[in-house]
């Protein structure tokens, strides 16, 4: 997937992963009770990003993003300093 956005500086464009709709015990959660996703797949990185690359899965600070909708797809913009970890 390529992003229609090219981030500047150390910004990262990513797609949030879906929140779990069901608990481990099998109980389905209504949308307002689901925890906001804090992981995302990186689809583009700015030229100044040093540790994150396209294709990585990241854990990020949930209140430090900017959400943008382009067409039918929703993207998040997050600064590299707000990325807490990459997921292997």
C-alpha cells in the first residue's frame, strides 16, 4: 500500500490497526467500549525519520496524532519522537 501523502521532516504516515471487537473470553464489545488502537502500520516516512521505515508496525502515543481521511482510507500522521516502539 502506498500512501497518497508524503510526510515532511520526521513525520510518519501510518494506518491504524483495528481495535479488538471481542474479548479473550468471547464477549463482543460495543464500538464505544473498544480500546482505541495504539498500533499502526507505517506506509510512508519523512526524509528526517531515522529509526522507523515503511512497512514497520509501530506503537505510538494515542493523543499525539493527526487523523486524515483521503478517499476511503484513513491515515494518521505522527512525529517520530511520539513513536514508542516497533513491533516485531
